[in-house]
């Protein structure tokens, strides 16, 4: 009995005396000018990935941040419920690092302000941050937004439909009552041949 009690006390003492394992420090650096993300863990480079930061008018804000929220399966509330898998939020305005299905634009500024990654790389980063903790994750946004951001397609010029729009000439009926002449079409429209009225058929409800 005494031996078991002494053994338990010794185990407790060794557990308290053992040094706690410190969480690793994660530094995520995003260079907007090169559209590249570098992930360092305890000062050692681990990954370099292509990203998409905000395009013109939606620039990803430069600065140094601490990640504060994570959502594995998130959808944008501002942009048509667009999927944002493995989101790591770093600003109070909603900027996040997340996966994207638009992988073909990675390497160019194409987002609405977030930092996009391929879905596979976003999952890796999410697992690392989840393991080491949000307080230990720093996000640094540097560089300038490229000037050659993807252009937004313009709509075609709408067709004129108001009173000022040119009116298309409607051809007159082929047959007309005696004494009624055709209205001549405006200049530039084809001339339609005139035919004499057919006999034996009432025209336009006439007597």
C-alpha cells in the first residue's frame, strides 16, 4: 500500500517537473507582387505556394496580423455563398486564407480580398495551424497588388428600345382595296412590289 502510494507521488512529481512542449511558431508571409505564400515553422521554411490575392478594387490589406478564427467548411456571406474551405481568418473585416476551386488563376490577383490557395494546400495549412494554435500563427501581407489583374468582362451595348430608337419598316400587305395606295418605305429600305387587288375576295372586312 505504502509502495503504491509512493510510486504515484513520484510519478506526479516527475510529470510536474518535465518541461512542457512549446507550440511551434508559424509565420505565413504573402507577397502580393509575386503572388506567392511562404510558410515558416520555427524559422525554418516549410512550404512555398502560389496564391491569388485581391484584384484591383479588392486589394488584400498589407500588414502584420495574428490569425484568430478557423472554419473548416465556410461559405461567403457577401459573394453568393462561394465556398471557402479551410478558412483561416486574419482580419476583423473578414479577410481569410482559404482554398479555392478556381485553381487556374492561382499566381495572379483574382480574389475579392482573401488569400486563395489550392484546396490541397489549404488543407495542409489548416491542419498545421490547428495543431500549433491560432495565437502562434502570424500572417504578414507584403508587396504591391499587380497592375495586370484580370479584367472584368463588359456587357454588350443594349439594343435601343425607346421612342428615339430607329423603327424597322414593316412591309405592307400584298393586297389592298381599290383606291388605297401603299405607304412608301423610308430611304434605305427595300422597295416592295405593288400588286392589283385580287377579285372575288373581300379585303379587310370590306363590303
